[in-house]
């Protein structure tokens, strides 16, 4: 048994030795692998280091090349900046020179225009002086001739030069109504310009400057400022300037024409002439032409809008187709006057005489109250109160009656008018039956009232 145990132990020892040898062989193998790996790592490290060094060299070389290119580009940019500054400065100098040249040219043109204008004014003044001198010489010759050989007086119109002088323009300006346009008003610019042309009809050679002189002298500051704002082309052409003035001061709020005239009607107390003027202003406005009043629509509207109290006197004779406006106005005036006379005749006035001396107030029935004179000439006479009795219909009680006037001695509603004065002009009740106001009265349809009292 011991031998088997030894055998077993030797077998185990062998097995352990084998295992130990295997383990040692494995350890050596691992060491060899580690060495190989370590060598490979070292080789790879060396190869990587060389690659990185090479790449670093390449990057460094490229960076140097880029920096050199950047420096050259920066230098070129600086050169371009300098060139651009020089070019901008030269351009600014050229622009300033061009502006100065333009300003000088503009000033030269303005001076030239002023010189031309002054030359034209001087020529006009020279022409006026020449005409005035010629006119003075002609007047002097005429005076000399008249003094040497007197002639009979001639009623022909005095001689006028073809162009107005400053004195003539001042005289004309005093005769023209001042033109002061107002916003929203009836600014009749056309009539104002026609007045200027009317006063210049004796001077065929009147220039635009003469007309501007009159406009400036007879208009407000607003008109003068408007003329100053216009161009030289407008100022030199009088027709264009006139149209500009009419358009500028035209009133757009004042309505004229058929639509505005439809609402114009004659008042009850308005004369036909006043109504005609209002209708004419509303229908035509600033328009002023020959025989424009003879327009059929205008005449028909005049007759149609007459007040009924005036138009019913015209009848069928007031025909706008056959009569002119003057005849229609005459007929309307006659009808208006006839209506006024009818109103005056139909109106009656009652004149009452009132005494300024009024008696003092006294109690009824006091002594001395009957002996006083009446306050007015038309006062009624009263009698002393009398005691009368009346009974109520539904009871037998008696009451003393209130005092009544002596005139009230008949039944209720029937008065007997008696006057204490012979100058009383009032009519008795029966005499009113033939009077016009009594015949035209309305029938009294009121019912009599009974309050339950009966007199005894």
C-alpha cells in the first residue's frame, strides 16, 4: 500500500512537473510575445514620430509660405488704399472745381439776365421819355400855333400816346377798385383784369410790364407774392399770367348754376328786384356776357320761384318764351305793388282815446263813487247795486243776487249798448249785421250751458 502511495505521489509529482513546465513554457511564450509587441510598439512609435515630424515640417513650411503671401497681400492692400485715397482726393477736388464752375456759370447767367432785364427796362424808359418828349414838343408846337393863330374850340378827344407813361398808369391805378381776394369768397378775378384792359384801351402799345405795374399797384400783398413766385416765362406772357391768377384765386366753395339757383325763392316781403339780383348771382355767378339774362331756363326759373302772393297777379301773360327778362321784372313789380296795396286796404286800425288822469280806486257802493267822471270816453255808466233774489232750481233757498251793470238788463248773451257820451263811435249790436267782418264770421256752434240756477 505504501508502494502504491509512493507510485501515486510520484505520478502526481510528474504531473505537477509537467504542469510547471507547461506553465514555464507559457510564461516564456508570453514574454516572447511581450517583447515582440514591445518591439512592434517601438517600431510604430518611431515610424509615427518620423511621420509627425515630416507633417510638422510640411505644416511649418506651408505656414511660412502663407505668412509670406499674407504679407505681400497686406502690402498690396496698403498700396491700393493709398491709391484710392489719392483718387478720392483728386475726385473731390474735381467735384469742387466743377461745383465752383457751375456756381460761377449760374451767377454769370443771373447777372446776364439782370443786365438784359435792366437793358429792357432802360429801353422802355427811354422809349417812354422819347414819347413824352415828342408829346411835349407837339403840345408846345400846338400852343405856339394856337397863340399865333387862335382857332375855335374843338370838342374832339385829346391826343393820347400809344404807350402809357408812369403818370398815366398812376391815374389808371386810382380809378381801379382794389383787388383783395379772400379764401372761400367770391373773387371775381376776370372782372378785375377786364377793368385793367378797359383803362388801357387808349394805349395800344401797352406792354406786359405796364399791366404788371397796374396789378401790383391795385392788388393785395397776397397777389404780389403769387406773381413773384412765377417763372420768367409766365411773367413775360400776360395771357398765361391772367389764367394763372384766375385759377389761383378761384372759389371752389361758392356754388353757381341751375342747382344753386333752384333753392333761391322770393320772400313774402322781398321786392322782385332784390329777388332777381339774388337769382342772377346764384345762376350766373361771375359770368358776364351779352344778353345772358335772356336765357330761357333763367327766365322760367324767375317766374317759377316767385312768391304765390306775387305770381297770382301775373296770369298767363307772364310767358318766358315771349317776354324778355326786363318785361318779366316789370310785371312782377306791378303784381308785388298791387299785393301791397291790397294788404293796406284790408287792414283796419281802431284808434282809442285814453285819458291820462285815472281816478283813484274806490270800493263799490262807497259814497261819492257815483259822482266821479268816467276814466275814458267810452266807459259804460253804472247804476247803484240793487238787492235782487234768485233761487236755485233744485232747492228753495233764496240768495241775494250780486250787483250787475245797468246795461245788463236783458237775458244772458243779449247786451243793450248805451253810452253816456255822445261821442261814442261804437255801433249797436243790430248795426253790425251789414258789416263785412260780421258777415264773414263763423257760426257759433257752442251749446248753451245751464248751471242749475234760475232767476226770479
